[in-house]
């Protein structure tokens, strides 16, 4: 099974199987302890083995929760990916980001990052105020790490593609403006400004 890195097309599909296998492995160890305990104690569950199995099942339960969240997520359609990627050119892109907050979640099929401009597309139909809240969440998160950005989330494909065309055509201009006061990210000083913003968005995605 080929593992796809977060931010690349195919990530959701690859994570479904990967998280299933990971959850299965995490569950196997405490289950084995429980079975061994039952055998050694002739069917009596009141043993240290049962306690170890119960405590050991906590990571497995967390893993299963993450797996279920990923399994409920429909991957980005390949035809949509081909259409968007063909228009992106050299613009820094991220695909299939499942943003999570304490209150809301939102799946971004594609995200374009160019200087201080971030344009996102979601096929999910949301109220305008919900998109505004997620835009604010993204701006605040990235700004708290020292980088100012303007974030716009589109739920209409044509509008997003038009914006993507603008970012591609004015890429050098937008990046030059943003790089005037750019300070490398402490944790990853080798990343460009666009790559830093991409990294920060992936950090808050499932």
C-alpha cells in the first residue's frame, strides 16, 4: 500500500487503510493480554492481565476514533483534482485537508497559497457565516505563528478557479510583496513562506 503524504491528492484514501491497520494493531496487544490472562487464571477476569488490557485499550480507542472520522470522509474526486491541478501551474497547493476545530470541521478539496493570499475550495455546502468563521480561524492560527494572510474559502468551483488563475498569473508579484518582511519559521528554517503557511494548515488538519 502506497502511503500518501498529508496535503497531497490521495491522502484520504491512503489514510483509511493505514488507520484501519494501525487501529487493528493497537487493539491486538491488549486483547492478547486479556486472552492470556483468562487462560492463565482459568477464566477468572480478575487479574493484573485484565487491568493491563483495559489500560492498553485506551490508545486503541483513540486510534479507532481517528479511523472512523477518516472513514466518514469522502475523498476528493480525481476529475476535480485534475481540473484544479492543471490550472495551478507553479502555485503552492495542498489537497484534501480536513480542518478540525473544537466547534466545526470542514473539508477543503484544494488550497492555493501565494504570498499573503490563501484561496480554498470546498465542495461541501455550508452557510456563509460558517465559511467566514473557518476563514477567521485559519487567519488567526497562521497569524499567531507570525505570518499575515488573507484567507478566502470558496464553495463555488468557478469562483475558486478564477481566483486560482489570478494567483498563478500574479504569482511573482504576490510572493515578492510577502517576502519583503519574511522571517523563516524557527522549526523549519529551510521552508519558503508559502511552504510555512502550507505546513501550518496541515498541522491543524486531521
